[in-house]
């Protein structure tokens, strides 16, 4: 495949770039069993609340319940301050995206824009005309909206889509932060919002 370094150094992964990486650069089909068996350390930031977390939540085939609770706390509905037991598969999706791009030297915390949503918060988003479905998987702790700062949402979304772990929504926005990706553990599907 060649070296990834020159490609990354050209800045094509930046949110404002029109360039996209070669098709096999972030191909999740390239991961082997050792990738999934390694300890799972997740670095996350929640700008809405100012919280940061860098924690190993899975090691030697076991979920660390204390770490899991801390992750659920960061993924809570910040508006309602309600914590919900998140689907571990969605947490694994966040970890896999972050761990996979780190293999290529791209290091950034997962920036959470939305995790669990209470029915009241979800209804308020719908009333405001913001992207939210009435039967959103955020209500069940099965969805997260996130970005990896500096990685184009198209690249991130296609990577997550390649894991084939559920739905992937692409939300492109103009601005310094760009867009975000919705990932969930529902049926496999893809959309652009």
C-alpha cells in the first residue's frame, strides 16, 4: 500500500479539504482478529460539558464495569443530565474508529456531539427543526453523534460504515468544526442529513 505519512502530511484529511484518501487507506476490512482482541482504550471529549475521558474499558475479553459507567456518564443527555446504559456495541464502534486511524498516526479524541437523549430533549430538537428522528436510537442508548477533529466526516463515516455494525448518517456542515457522523447499532443503512 505504500507509506501513509506523505498523504497525511498533505492535510487531505482536514475538514475543509476536497481531497479524499485512496480507497484502501482506511479499509476496515484490513483489520484482523488481533485488532479486536487488544485492550480498548477510548479517549473522548464532550465540548458541551467540558468533560474529557481517557479510559480502558475492555481488556482480556472483559468489560470494566467502572469504566463503562464513566463512559455512560460522558454520553449522558447533558441537557436533562440523565445517564443511560449505552449499548456496548456503539462504544466499540467509537473505539474502533479511533483505534483504526491511530494505526496511521492520526491521533485525536472522539468528540461527542450527542449520546443518549431523553424523550424530552429529543422532542425539543424536533420542535427546533434540528436533525432528530421521533423514534431515534439515541433514546435507547444505541446511537452517538461524533467527529474526530481534523478528519473529514466523509472519511470517518465511510470507515464506520465499513465496520457494518449498524446505521451511519453523514451530516456535512460548513464551518470550523465541519460536520459529524451519526453511528448506531440498528439495522445497516446509510443516509445524508
